[in-house]
């Protein structure tokens, strides 16, 4: 029968064994098969690591819950009763403490006081005598040796800038609905608390 002779020709003879062996060799050379997928491993490079320096500096050292407790009644008297969560940032030369609407920045870089004095002079020079831009001296906050230059209120920036020793402190109180005189009084009280903590 033709079908039997065909079966005998492609059956278990030597040529078919050679073809099967050749196919297996070809698969092995190509890396085929599930075994090669599971056993082959590739080294995965580690992602680059970046080191972020921890915040430091004078403002960072005082930026804690103790300062928040000191500021809470002062702010409450001006209508703010929100949370005061300490948020310190910065470096030894320039550090900031944020507590709710309060922002305290300390400049501890070389010549900080000289740069502060230059800034006050330049602000006055370029104010065009506009009341909101003319720096106003504030007594009892800055270094007494600096006289009137010890502390200045800059109305349009809502900043009280003061100097003691080699430090310059910029105090801000972002409490809404305060007129300029009330904001200055509040910011002055905040600055005095901050200076007391800074030592």
C-alpha cells in the first residue's frame, strides 16, 4: 500500500534521526527554548544615588515646636488660629524657618551685616520717596551698636530686617487683613522672639 511505503520512508531511519539532531543543534545555537530564558540573567545597573544635605543653619536650629508654642499666642492676637508646623530649610549660611504664616530667614554668610546695610541704603535711594518703599527704622530690635540701622521695616515687602552681631534676620508675617501698622507690630514681636531664641 502506498501509505505504508511512505511511512517506511520517513519513519525511523537514519536520515530522519540526523535531521532531528540537526534541528536540536540549531535550537541550542540560537539559545531557544524555555530553559535558556529562565536560566540566563543580566546584571541590572543600580540607579544613581544623590545625597541631599540635611537642612542646617541658625534658623533651622530654632525651627521647632517650642518656637511654634511661643508664636501661637502672638499670632492668635492678630486673628490667626491655624496650625504652626515647623518647616526648616537651608544651609549654614542662609537658612529659613516657616511656621504657618511666619517666615524667618537668617543670613549668616560673610559680610551679611554690610550687605544688609547696603540694601537699606539702596532701597531708600530707589524709593522715589514713595511712602510704601521707604525703609523705616524700628527701635529695640537690632544691635544697639548699629543705632538706627539696627532694624528697618520695608512696608511694600512686609519685611522687618534686623542685624545683631554677624547675623541678619528677615521676619515676615503673612497674616491677611492687617493694616501696615498692625503688621509691623506683629512682625516686631515675632522678630524679638526669634532673636531671643537665636541668642
